[in-house]
């Protein structure tokens, strides 16, 4: 019976834990998506700079 008392948690605590985990998961997913967007943007900037430098050096 002692083990049962230790295992029991009230429903508000369980609900808070559930939403806390859900928010952390969404936050992690947001950060990962933002990093992917940053990498895509960096790739576009690098492509543009490569094209500009090819045009500058090709004409000289």
C-alpha cells in the first residue's frame, strides 16, 4: 500500500506535467525548424555571392 501512495499524483499535477511536456516539445520543434530556415537562407546567400563573384572576376 505504501507503493501505491507514492505512485499516486493528483490530476492537476498530471495535467501540468502533460502540458509542460507538450510545450517543451513544441519549443524544440520550433527551434529545429528555425535552424533549418536559417541554413536555407545561408545557402541562398552563398549562391548569390558565388554568382556575383563569378561575374566580377569573369569581366576583369
